[in-house]
C-alpha cells in the first residue's frame, strides 16, 4: 500500500511538473523487473538488455502523461519493453522473427541438467508463447496483465500458455 | 510433471540480472530536455487568445471609424504591424 502511494506520488510529480528526480526514483524502483524480463527475452544478451531497458524508460518518460492509470504502472512498462523488443526483432535481419520449436533433448535426468535445459527449451518456443511463458512463470504476471502487455485477448493468452506448458511438460516428463 | 514443478524448474533456470549500478544515471542522461511547464503553457495560450481578441476588436473599431491615434494612417500601420507579427509567430509555432 505504501509502495502504491509512493508510486502515485512520483507519477503525478513526473506528469504535472516534469520532475526528473521523481522519474529517477521510478527507474530505480522498476528497472530490476524490466531488465530481468528483457534479459530473458533476449536470451541472456546483457548489452542488448541494457539498450532496450534504456529505450523503455526513455519512451516511458516521454509518454508519461498518456499513462491513464487503468493498469499497473509496471504493466505499462512491461508493454513498452515488449514493444521495444518486438521492434528490435523486426529490425534484426540475420534471424527470422519466428524461430519455431526446436528445443534440444534434455540430457541426463538430474536436477541441474534439467534446470540448465529448461531455459533452452523456453528459448526455443515460438513467439508469443515464449513471452507468455516468461511473463507467467518468471515474472509472476496474471493472465489478464499478460493479455494487456502483449495486446492479445485473454483467451488467446490462455491457449498459447497451455500450448507452451504442454510442450515443456512433455519435454521434461520424459 | 505438474505445473508447480514446472514453475520451480523455470524459476530456478531463469537468467538473473547482475544489475548495472550506472543504469539510472545512463537513463537520466539520455532523457530529452524538459518541455515548458504545463501551467505556464496554458497561461501563455490564454494570453495569446486574449491578444488575438483585442486585436480583432481594434480592427473592428478602426473599420467603423474609431482610431487609437489622432492620425488614422499611424493607427493603420500599427494595426497591420501587430497583425502581421501575431500571424507570423502563430505560423512559426504551428509549423
């Protein structure tokens, strides 16, 4: 509750008075979440994550007056971050947009190798299934928020989530 | 494997952000210049509209016979100068 009041206070200071210090505090509050989300989306590329995270916050600052408060501020940031990632994917010429599902088989059935393989299996999922799995399992976002972030229908998100979950469960149940 | 086990596995395997102590500073340095204060902008717009209305009223008065200066030609030159100045600055702001 206290965090929410602080967030509202900082947001209003940014929107009404262009207070940069307040925006700096918002960056400090939300950058770990946004960076972790982008780090998993970019398959661990730290430099790209840094660039996309910076762009995310700069776009958020420019558009902060358009934030109506209909969703959580973090959801709005995730949406900007996801759009930044999609824009980067579209401009990238060396790899196709949709990599498809081609995960390697898991190795010996012990916990460490399964842990190592699980992100490889997640990375091999096609978009938007991969992003949905990351948001649902890594970021703990509810389905309604995932739908808002990705700009999809709630039922579509549920279908993609089930599809991704089934594939991962099949892979690691062997 | 159930959903809980899958969640545990994914959360254990997900990438951890090592963090960047300079991240906030980098973002702050890249922010665009602050725009004019919203309230100040509205005051400016209101003043601009008031000036336009006064100018229009002066034109009407001038055409119907009233002159602000004892010399009608001087009043006409003043009104034209003010009108051109307002139009020029409005166009510049619009473009």
